[in-house]
C-alpha cells in the first residue's frame, strides 16, 4: 500500500475542528465529498434510446413510406403501433430508475464530525478537508482521514487491497500537527495512520482529520479510472438486430425485383418505384415487436412482484432464467468474519458445549504443533 498516500496542502485543524464559516468556504472550493456518479437517464433520453432501436426505426420508416405513397390509414396504424413498443421500454426503465434513486437517497452515508468544539451528525457529502471525524466499529469511513486517536481500531481494507484480514490502525506521532508528505522517508509507517474512504471499521474507535474528499480520495481515484462503461447489447437485442437485417435485405430485394419486373413490362419508372416500396412495406411484419413489448411488459410486472427490479426490458430474458444467485458482497451481504456455527464429527453433530470447546482447543493445539518442526522438516 505504499502507493496509497494522499497529497495534502497541510490544511489541518485543531482538536475542536474547523469553524462552520471555514467549512462552507472549503465546501464551495473543493465540492461535495462524493464520487461523481454516472449521469442518470432522463425521460427524453430514454425516449430517444427506445426510438432509435433498429426495429423501431424500420417500422417508422415503413409507416412514413406508406403515408408518402398515399396509404395514410395504413401508415398511421404502423406508426401507432410504435407507441406500445416505445412506451413499455420507457415506462419500465423510468420507473426502475426512480426506485433506485429512492434507494440511493435512503442509503446516503452520514458522518459524525466535530466543528468549533461541537460534535454532530451530518451528511457525509458535506465533509471538507480539515474536519475532525469520529469513527467507531460498524462505520464506513466517509473520507480519507489522518488518524489522531485510535483505541483498538482496525479496518477491513479489502475494498482497496484485497486483503481479507483486518488491519490494525496506529496513530503517527504528531499526526494532528504534521501534514502528510508523500516524499517523507517514513511513508510506509504512515499507512497504518490513514483511514481510507469506503473501508469498514471492524472494531474499536477513533478520530481523524479529513485530508481528502470526493474524487481526491483513493476510492475516488480508482472509481475515476473505472468510470468508462462498455455498452453491450443483450442476446435478445442481438437477435432482434439480426432479424431487422434479414427483413431489410428481403425488403430491398423485393424493391429490386418489383422495379426490374416493371421495367421488363415497360411500365413507367415512377410506378415501378411505388410498387417496389409497397411490396417492401408489405414484407415487414408490424405485429412481432408489438407483441414482444407487451409480453416483456407483463414479464417485468411479474418479476417485480417477486422482488426483482427490471431496469431494461431487454435484460428480462436473462433475469427470467435465474434460479440461484451466488454473490459475495463483503460488508453488505457478508461480514468478512469467520465464526463457528456447528461441529460435525464422524458419528454425528456435537451438541454438548463442553465437547465443542474441547474440540476447538485440540484444533488450536494441533495447528500450533504443526509449525514446530526440526531442521529436517519432521515434527518434534
């Protein structure tokens, strides 16, 4: 973790913390203590995304062509059929985003801070450099802190290092008065005195001074490097794209055949073109995408009743095939902590508490003896 050092300009505070006036000024200068999230989709953006799907564009082109050829009624029917296709997609995604937004707001992190000698609970997004933050077991560190006090304090830093074992914290001498210098010769020793944003406090308690917030934290830098996302189309979308290409090829072939046949018969070029376009429109089916949108909409509603929030209808194919989810989200679904739940012996489970204690003692002794070997490698 030698590279996880924080640049700082020496903006440290006394034990009483900075004043509210100074905090407001620093918040305006540095911005909120938040990693910039990806832009949330808007209703116009969702409409545009749904309207630019290949199948929607193909049907829209067919409807406009029918109106141009004078088949206004048929053209309007085709264009009207696009409403449930686009509407089902937009409504599902918009409702899912609103639900996720409510969850994000409900899970907004809090921080215990001391300012001008007063300790209070604030939104973690309002933390600034120089704030004195109090942390204890069960907390998630809200910003990068230089520890000034620690009592039995240990962190789970697996989010940054991948190390599953808790790391004990220590306070560097003069931490409250000395700025963090990345070029200092004792930089390795300072690592234990840094509490990194996003890490979990597994035991103990302490306090520290904020030295970096938002994108300037180690977590923010990592998130910034991973901000680019790769848009991948689902298997269902890829199959629909393939169907569109086939239909488009068939339509163009019909146009060419119809125009060629008209030329052979000696018909006017304009009449041949209109006949070819009419044949192409007739070859494009309007019903499948409408039926697909309706079926996926009902499917999303059924999944929602079972506690599955569908963000995109195109992902429903995968969600509907899920039988079992195996996941490890340390700190949320799991605790990154081993505990003895039951003891199973060859003759059955051990239920007597004294027997269980004896087995644990023997296991510890066996593990300790296993490391006691002579130079030849044989156990002593």
